[in-house]
């Protein structure tokens, strides 16, 4: 599957979660190189997700930008499927009663 198809599957899965909104950050001349593909906010927590096909890794510039977002307090992950993306978000909420 192409990366764009993986992104669509991830967006569909994340946007089905309660209190969650996820969007694709389309690259443009105004966007910083290496910006992750997806932005997700779930229950007030910010996630940046870099989507890769299985076996592919983030580039050095992507890793640099990911560190900057982590330093700013965001949760950042490289994911290859909707199930991985859901796991990243759900790991932040081990107790289903957490608000």
C-alpha cells in the first residue's frame, strides 16, 4: 500500500475516536521541511505522526523536527499502520476513566 493510503486509513481510525481530531499536514513552501505528516489532538494531548511504509524510516531532517516537537511537549511517533497509530494514542490513556 502507498503511504497516502496508509495515511487515509490512519485518519479514518483516529477520527473515529471520541474527543479526537486528526488532519493531514500537507507540505507547502511555507511549511518547515521534515514536518510530520499528521497532526492529532486527542483529549487535549497533541500528537505528531510521521507515516512510513513498512520497512522505511524517518530521514535525518524528519528526526530533527520530531525532537523539536518532543522538546515542546508533543508526543511524536513514526507509524506504519492505523493499528500502530491507535496504539500510540491509547498508550497515553492506560485508564479508560482518565479525562
